[in-house]
C-alpha cells in the first residue's frame, strides 16, 4: 500500500526552476548595487532631516537623484521586470525602492520649489 502512495507522489513532482540554474546578468548586479548605495545614502539623510536645517542635505541628495532620474527609472524598471519574472524578492524590492526614491525626490523638490534639472536640462 505504501508503494502506491510514493509512486503517486513521485509522478506529481515537477521540478521547479532553481535560482542556481541561471546566472544573473551583469546589469542586474549593477542595478542592485546602485539601489543599495541609494538606500545607504537616503536612510541616514532621511534620519538627519528630522533635525532642523539638516533637511537641506536631503534636498541636495534629491537634486542629485533627479538629475540622473531617467537612467535610474529605466534601470529600475528593467531590474524589476527581470527579477519579478524570476521570483527574486530581494532584487524586486530593491528595484521598487529605487523607483520610490525617485518619486519621493521629485515630490521633495516640488514642495521645496527647487529648480528641476534632469540630465542638465532645466524644467
């Protein structure tokens, strides 16, 4: 009787694609490193922004992020698409955070009424 049970279990087993079967492209690694660097820069700046006049550090960082925002947005969309399809939660979360950082930086600059400069063009 137990042989019948194990045979049924063996036939239902389908091998799932493992993370180890494919290599991560270099541009995914670069995107993840850029997003980690953004995370490590924005979190301390966000904590320091609670102190009066230290908010200007975050405004400057937001200007730098907005300056390269088209590159960041395209890179993070590509990383998000690739990692979501491969079910890699950490890389997907980093890409979503990268997109959120760009959006929050844009909102901060709009509220601060700072000049918006994207890749050298004033808006």
